[in-house]
């Protein structure tokens, strides 16, 4: 099984990123051959400051390594260090129908948010298909809202194979039903665009202040509360053991338990979880040459695989 995941460097990563993508991706590295890339080509559709892009890319690398990514088990690299994917994007674009791209949710959603309709934004799914197909990936872990990207990749790969011969492995999406939407401070999905996040490795005091601002209902202190409708509990259970989760739920239902106390418990378990990772991150940040060597090693391994796929695609279309 060859697993492919990617994440954009478009700002500070938060606990929604951690539980929604990072933690599952790190856990998968023991189940198959994992490829994980920092999608800085993709980020160019929204990030226009070169220094910010470089800084965010470094931060993502540090965050993943601090959270437990093992570069011996996972091929970890920057997307831009594998230029083969850009040529492969062009080869895939020759079989990609315009109508297929026009139907993509990500394009329509970004237009609705007022993001300018650049050619890069429109062709984003083709580049994503090249990311997946370049390494002959068999499994792509995605959220339910991103399943369409894998479906588009499958359509493009099948169309190319039918026209030019069997070049690409047809990937399957892996949708984890156990990964719930991580709520933000306001109850919406945690997202940088909503400004409702809790950073992974921000200032611990600021993280605690943000946790204490989580929106709750007005149920009196003495009344029983429903943990299943509470944003604090939804976040707490992501960190907690089953025993800790059951104990917290019982305290909610018993009454005489305030939301302020629940927020303090969440702040404590947040810090307990990320404090060791924060120490590892600080050590990595003090040795940038080591981090860059890890990224270059991953890029070399990724390029070797991408080159084989690109050569096969070039031969298929008549360029070799």
C-alpha cells in the first residue's frame, strides 16, 4: 500500500489540522509506504508573499517532525522540490475535460468567497492529480469534503490510461469516519479563515486564553448539561483517553459542573499533549541544517519515483 498525503503551508497549523490530517497521516506511516508533501505549489493560489510562503513551509516541516513524523518511514518533502509533477500536470491536462474542472467544488467555493479566478485555481485539481499519480499512490486519505479531488484524479488517470496505455495506478480515497470535524472557538469548523483556531505551537498562555473564550450555551451551573452538544467536550474528547472522556461526560450530566471548569480541564490536557512536542520542535528549529537535510533526502526519494512515472507517461504520449 502506497499512501499519499499533502498539506498547504498557508499559515500556522492548529489543532484542527492536527486531529483532522496530521495525526492520522503520522499513524499511517506504520501501515504502508507513506509519502507526505508540503504543497507549496498549491499554496501559491492564495499566498502572495514570498517570505511568508518560505516561513510557513519551514513551520510545517518543523510541526510534522515535532509531532512524530519519522523521515525513515515517510518520504517527506516539499512539492516544489519535485519539478516532475509540473510536467506531469501538463501531460494530464491534455486529457482533462474543461467541464470536469468547472464542476469542482473547491473552485466554485473559492469563487464564492471572492478569490480571483486565476488559471492556477481552475487547474488546481490537475496538479493535485499529478501529485497523487506521480508516486503511483494506491490510497489517499481525505476528509469527506475532499473526496471529489480523488474522484477527479481517478477520472483523469482512467482517461489517460484508456487513450495512451496503462501508465497510472488508479488510487482509492480513504475516508476515516472516526475523524470528526474539529470545532473552533465559535462552534464552526476550526479554520484559519474563520479566525477561530487554537494553534499547535503558539504561546501556551495565548492558547489558554483562546480556550477560555470557547462559546457555550447559558445553562446554569447547577443544571445537568449535555456533553454531546458542547464544543468544549468535543475538543476534550480528541485529547482524552476513553476513561477520561467517560468521567468528563458523567460530570456534565451530574450537574453542579461549570463550563469554566471544563475549559480549564481542556487547557490542561492540551498543554499536557503538546508540551513534549513543543520541546522537540524547539530543538529542531535550532538546527535548520538538519531539517533541510531531511527535506532534501525526502525530495530525492520522491523524485526517483516521480521520474519513473513521468518517463512512462512521456513514452506513452510520444515524447520520449
